[in-house]
């Protein structure tokens, strides 16, 4: 489970996002980082039951650094106010569809799919949707999937049809997407429960057929 002290640290760093405060509170950060790492390892122990590719994966290969890359950003705050992990076969640097777990006070969630894939991959995904859109629709319409994740995220949809696809294509609403993502949110109370890793694994298992469809499209 996620400890209250972890959420308290993340709340505090949002208000004190500077190196001087961070150095004075380094122990709090390390405790929070370890807590998230332990939670991810517990999640992996559950998820490996249906995702055999996680057999040798550890939290160290999944959890992102708290340090922000500010080189190309107008926002020069040095730290994130969340702790996140890309749980993917191959770890956080892998380019295939996987899970993302986000811990942030009031904004924790599990998400998954592919966020802004490169042009060659998005071309392959659209081709798979063109050929096998009914299979994807069946996944998205399953009762447990729809009740847990709702609809695909529409944040990065094109305003017009992608090149090569008619505007009246049966799956044009999905073909217009530039990201293929689903999200399920958690309250602070939920993330602090002892069964939180099991709840994450439950959500991940529901998501797996969606990830399998995407990974088939990009030949993973």
C-alpha cells in the first residue's frame, strides 16, 4: 500500500519545489521512493500470474525518476510532484504497449496503452484497426472493461480523418486518435489500502486484451 507519509511528501514538494527544500527533505523522498518501489514489486508479483513477461521485472526497471527534464520546458521546477512507473515487458524504456501507474495526492491512477507512438507504430496500429476493428470494438465493449475504464482517451484526436482513411470509415473515431490510452482513477483512501497492489493487478488484467491488440499491431 501507499503510506500517508508518501502522499504527504508529494503534497509538500508541490508547495516547495526547489533544490534547497528537497535536500533538507531527502530522507522523506527516499522513504517515499522506496514505498512506491515496494508497491510496484507487490503489483508485479500479482500481475505475473497473467503476464509471464513480468517474471524477471523489478520496480527498479519501472519507476521513473522524480527529477524533471527542464531543458525544453518553460516550467523550470526541478521536481515532479508525483511518483510514476511504466510497468512494461522490457521495463520503462520499452516501446511497446504497457501499463502506467501514477501516485499523486488526489490524482492517482492506472493507465495503459500507447501514448503518442512514433509515426511508424501509429501507422501499424491504424492498419490493424482497419483490418480488425471488430476485434478491438469487442474488447472495448466488454462489460468489465467499459465499467472500469470507460472510453478511450480522446485528448489527442485528429480533427480530420488520417491520410488514407475515409471519413465514413466504420472505425474513424478510433482511427483519428494519436494516442491509444485508457485510465482508471483511485482516491487517496484506495491507494492507502493494503490490497492496493491486488486492485491494480485486477485493473491490469482487465486491460491486458487491449494491450495485446496494440502489441500485435506493432508486431511485439
